[in-house]
C-alpha cells in the first residue's frame, strides 16, 4: 500500500485529539438534574450533533436548541463548557509525527465538528503546545460545519478528492468510526481504523 499512497487524511477526534463523548453527556446531566443516558437520548432524538455539525444551526441557535431539548435555562457559558467537556488532550508526539510526515506526504484533516469545539481546540493548541493555528499543521482542513456535509455521507469524501485532486487509491484515511471507514472504503479509499487508546504514530510507522 505504501507505494501507492500520495496523501494522508486524518480524522480529528480520537485520532489527533483524544475525546470522550460520555463526558459531555455527564456534564449536561449534572447541570440539568437528568441522567447521562437521558441527555444522550434527547440529543440523539433532536439530532443535535449532526445538525450543528453540518452548519444547520448557528452557534446561538445551537445553544437555544440545547436549552429547549433539555428543558433547562442554561446560560451560554454553561452550555459551551459542557459541550467542550468531551475534548481531552493531544499527545505531543502526535504533533511531532505530523510535522515530520509533512516532509513526505501532503496531510489533510477531515472532521465532523463544529465552531465551538474548533474554537476551544485552537485555545488548547496555543496554550499547551504553542501552536497558534492547528489548521496549519495540514495542507488543507475539511470541517463538516463549514462544508455542510457529514461523514459518512459519500459526498464529503468526494469533495475531499475533488479539491485535493487525488484518486481514491492514492489516499490513506484514518478514522475511529467504523461507519466512516466503511463509507470511505466503498469509495476506494485506503483506510485504517483507529481503536483508542492506540495511536496512529505506531500504526503509520509500520505502513508508510
């Protein structure tokens, strides 16, 4: 496979930055006196992640929807803090690896995400790693809320291929979600499924 690879595309959550969705459900549960399971169910019924992360809601509309969905008068700061609770750390060795890998391949980021998470991540990278704009770690960044598309929709992968100019077989894609991996493979893209807590640094050393 290594001989055919001309570009590497990374997912963000649980590939670059460690995340734990359950921490967000727990944070909202503690604020609203509901169980985490109930919060998770309400969010799923309202399709909050997908709608916000495809740009269907503005940030203010998203916060209002959260208040309505949870039937609780949370302020903006409480919502943002709970929403960002799922974001954990980025091990320094991953950033070092990316910096070295860029000498060999163009690197891309493809993530289902949203403006609030991206803003928090920018703050984290500046404070913890002295990286002023993490987007510059990559040749190009593809974010679902900016694209109006969401993995595992085939259209989001086609958009990446169209904009980068690579053929599916020339791309290596790393993601932790099996549905996203399956869809990319259907497109003919080479894929590696990351199973946290394993790191892509160990895997790529053996492949490319």
